């Protein structure tokens, strides 16, 4: 039975189906929300993903992503990360699939992680067990951490996050492939993986115009200048003759490791500075919240 949202503050309207990370729209009031609902449901802005919409009160806080693997019995959370969904500096403008990410996310203190374990991850595992769902694989919990350090679930996905994976995987120590196999076989152990010291930062290089319309086929220069502890992940790229070209909205993810978030940020932007393609855009403030905490 649909429920009517009675609140007065900002409202979030979401296409219920998959919309490439762009289906959630923050509206300042009911009139704006109604306009977006018409666009989603009548004008089919997100295709059939918008046949059902979710309307929620806007949560205020800091987002964090918890990627975890489970064999249905043991749930192993990986290091907490934070992505930057908005296209603009200071987390402004329309949402994207993610313009950058960093890990660890300092908003997830040990106390907050304890709450996430007891209030989110434990209950989801128990709920699946109660419903006899033999789920083995990845659980992605997209959370909002409010001012009091309380976690609220925004979404669950049964996949890794992008660009969160680009900062979480480089920090994992241990045999990740074996851990995934163990998850599939029902033999995952709670201490299968550990997290290395230090931090990772990923800056996404996107096509001009993204998340709106953008051109494709622009040659990408400077990819061979990668340095130590810098990884360039390909997303929206294609190979034309010998030259990689742009082929999507989010083109590349430049990840760097460092002893601290600041060290990783500096190194990531150093990597970014060597890469060019026509219309290239990126955010120059990735990890700003963590940097503010580090200072
Ligand atoms: N970065 C958001 C997601 O992967 O859903």
C-alpha cells in the first residue's frame, strides 16, 4: 500500500530501477519533486527504471560505502570508503555514477563501524537466513552517517561499487580471489583478508557534458605516464587502431596510494595531470571531507 510523504523539508525522488547511479534527485520542495516525478514516470527519463518511484525524506550527513563479501553465514566487510556522486566541486550539481572515491573513510570510526555491524550487516544476514535465502557474493551497503554517528541505509547492491572498488581493492591484503571462491563455496572465514595501512584515492576523468550528453571517440593522451602506486582503471574507453579513445561518460579512474589521504590525493592528481582528452572534466576536490578531518 503506497504511503504519502507528509514531511516539509527537502525530498529525494528516486527511480526504483537501475539508472546508472543517476536516478536519485534531491528536490527542495514538493513542487520540484512533482516535476521530477512527471519527468520520470510520464516522460520516461530513465526508461522502465522509473515505472516505480521511491519518495523519501532527505537524510543529512556523510555518505559511506561498505563493500562486503559473504558466504551466507559469515559476512566480511572490507575497508569503508566514500564516493563523490555529485558532478561538481563541494558535492554540488547533478548526481553521477561517481566522480571519485577514497578509503578509508574517516567518518566510519570504529564506533560507527560497530553500529553498522550490529544495525545493518548483522540484521541483513539474519533476515536472509530467516527467509532461507542462500546468498553468496557481494553486499554493497550505501549508507548515510548522520551527525550523531548513526548509520542509515540508502541502498543495497549485490555488486561492488564503482569507483569505490578502485580504492578498496588496492588496500586489501590476502588472497582476494580465494576469499571470493570461499564465499561461493560457503567456507569464508572472518579473517580471510586484512587491510593495509595507508590510503587510496581515485579521481574519475569524465567526458565533457557528463552526466548529460557528451561526445565520444576523442583520443586519450598520456596514459603511459603512470608512476609507482598509481593505477589507471579504464571505464568508458575503446581502442581505435592503436589509440585509446573515449567511449563513455566516466572514462578513466586514476587511483593512487599514499601513507595518508593527503599523500594519496597529491599522487592521484599528479597522475591526472599527465592525461588529456578533448572535453575532459574531473573534480579537483576528491576526498575534501577526509582532508578537512586530517587537518
Ligand atoms: N558509486 C556508486 C555505486 O557504485 O553505486
